[in-house]
């Protein structure tokens, strides 16, 4: 597996999409300040390709894609688990949401003590399957991993 996993090209249409992950070092609170540092060509629509070497939670990408006329994006990150989530959001958003709803409802219906056990059980299963993942090629197996 390469150390720099790519998520690209994307069909860029995220008009109100915001980062869905809290990320250490996230830039959400700085987005308004970044605008003055973007190239004039981006603001004039002359730059229509976006390259993000450290996508993290995607705050900068979502902001730029929403505000400017981006036609293609190339999103990279060294964290293969993050790429699994982003590609799953891109390729199977409704299946992902359905499974997230299922796990959320299951969790909500448990007692406080049972929730703790459910968390540790889910985490253990997640960690066991880490070594069985094919991080290079998207498959339906990525959906429960992203969940």
C-alpha cells in the first residue's frame, strides 16, 4: 500500500456540504481568514482543479469547492482509514447512511452499561478487521468499515 492514498477525481458539487469528521488540526475556524490568501486566479475562475495533500476532515476542500468553481479535486492523505471513509461517502452515501442509522438506533436502545460493552465490542471487531482490508480497491466491504 502506498503511503499517500489518493481520492480522485471527484464530481465536485458539494454545495452546503461541511466536514463530517472532527479532525485534530482541523481548519474549520480559520476558513474565513484563508480567503485572503487564495490566488486571484481561483477567485476569477481561472483555476478549476483543487489538490489537497492532507485532506484530514476536509474543511478546506469543502469550503473551496462550495465557494469557487472547482471542476476536479485530488484529495490525498496518508491515513488509509480516512480514505476508506471519504471514498465510501463518495461511492455509497445512502448505504453508508443506512448502516449508520442502524448502528445508531441499536446503540440508543441499549442501557448505559450495555452501551459501554457495545462500544468495546465494536472497537475490538474494528481493530481485528484492520489487517483484512484491501485499502487499494473500493469494495462493498468498505461500507461497514466506514461506519
